[in-house]
C-alpha cells in the first residue's frame, strides 16, 4: 500500500511510509489510505506528545493492516449487510443439518422485523446497547392487523442478540448485544394453555368450514388463488388430525406417506402412515406414526398428481412426484406461512370462534388440541410423546394437568362404579 501523500509539513509525520500522523490543534491524529475500501481511516490519537503519538500510530497501523489482510473492513457494514452475513452462516448450518429449514425461516423472519425497526442502512458500529430499548413497544403497540404476543417478541429479541454476539466476535460491531427492556414474567400456567386450545365443538365447526371452502374453491381450481386456498385448507385439516409442527408438515413429501387397511375388532379401518424425516424434525429424530384416514391426503393426491404429471411431461419440473412437496402448488416450494395465517384467520372468523381477543389461538393450537385429545384418551405419556415427536417430560409438564376432563378423571381415581352408583374405594 502506497501513501497518496508524498510531502509532509512540520506537523505531519510519515508512519511506515504509507500512513501518517498530523496535528489538529494541539492533538495528534492518525490517517491511513485503505485501498480496498477507497477511503481514509482517520481518528484521534488523543495525545499532544509527538513521541507517544508515533508509538500509538504504529500499533494502530499494524492492527488495521492485519484486519485488511484477513478481509475485514475498517468502515462499518450496514445492519442489512450484517443480517445477510449472519443468515449466510445459518444457511450453512442448515445445509450441514445443524438446524432445520423451518428454523432458518424463523430466524430470517425475526431479523426482518428487526431491520424494519432499526433501519436497514444504519451502521453496525454506530449501534449502542440502548438502541432497541423500545423494540417491544414498536412490535406490540403499533401493529394494526395482527396482534403480536410477548413470547413472540422475546423469541425475536433472543435471535437478535444471538446475531449481535456473532457479529461482535467478528469485529463487525462494538457491542455484543442490546439491553432490551425487562418484560413482565408470563404466567404460562394451565389456564393460559386451556385458552389456546380449541374445544371439540370449535374443531367440528372449523372442519366443516374448511371442507366447505375446499368444495367451493374446487369449482374453479384453475385459478391460482383457489388452488392455494384448497391446499392451505387441506394443510389445516391435516394439522387437526395429525398434530405435526408446521415446519414438519410443510416439508412432507409424497414419499413420506402411505395408506394402510386394518381390521380392528371386526371393523375395517383405513389409516395414513406418516414419516417425519429427521432433517425436517425439530428434535432431529425420524418418527413414524399412523392416523385415521379422513381422505384428506387422498383427495389432495387426486388433485395434484395430474397437474404435476402434466408439468413433468412438459419439463416444467425435473423431480419425480414422490419427491414433490405435498403442500405445494408446484411440488418444489411449499405454500407460504402468510397464506396459512391468512386463511386460518379467515376460517376462524367464518366458523365464529368466540373470544379470540383473549385467547392465543394460532395454527399451532391445532397441535395443542391433537395432543390434548390423546391425553384425554388415556394414552400413556410415552405413547403421546412418540406420536408427537416431543419429550415425555414436556407432555407431562404441559398437558397432563391442563384439561378439565383429565382433572375430573384424576378426582375420581379413588371411586368405582357399583350397581350403577359411583362409590369410594375402601382402603
């Protein structure tokens, strides 16, 4: 690197031939031309003594040159560039199987909200620890359409600070995280969970509404919006009967399901066998379970297979149908979370679900309902955990003390039926 300046005055001193120190008033300053960035690095050495200034300048010079050689920049990247760097690393984690695609999508959504708040062109090295102290207010109090829960904001804040720590370790920021305002402790007790679970009557109404929407939209299925509507409605119906996490369900492929016929106690039943692959599971473990066939998968197969086969014949897609995503219009890209949330809200309105303003009802509530139904059916915690891909501890802690049916069962545990009457057990 060659210095642009060739001659020096009495108040200017060359440092290693391509940098210099100079006086501004009584204080010595440092300057170095950074060719890769096309700018001068300038800053005060905070001393009036020339000898001290030269010593400090040499140290700064060595540090700057080391960073330049390692590919780091002196001038700050923007918040948008910082997010892109972090997401690029997390995508590598996704490709390596360390996180699932659904988790990556969640991180990306969290950081998009942060960019909307912090501004995309703000310099990373200008951020202070207090820059996000009003983040909770901005996310919860100014949203006009959908309400944002405190838990959602807390998860976003955790993602943001994880990114800041990562950037700090790479000298892209001067802080390793933000001092978010301490939020009130959330009571995650039984009542809160009960409010977020649908009743049997609500599920019946929602199911009827979804099936009605499918029938109506199928009349003009060639219209893109109707095709998406039908697929989303089937997605929600499957959520009710299978209780999968959204990320797991969106990444289901046709090769992951199969149909079974069994005779149980003299009655013929049809079942769907579902395999959740380890790479799509939150717990990174493959699980296989069976649910009663409501013909949702069968109807979706009859709808999508001819369309996909025609597209494959015209070479519009290169993958085979078994490899295609189930909840997708083209087998390659899943339906969007935005579409799911939109139709979920629409269906709940049409089904006239009550007290939505005081209940934390989201698509994930279908999974809560599914697990609760299994608990109330007196399945063992190990059976429920195996079917739902979670821990026995989580099932016991979260669901086994949260429903009135289970409470009543527990209350009557020391009673038996005798001659048509409920009588206490004599110990």
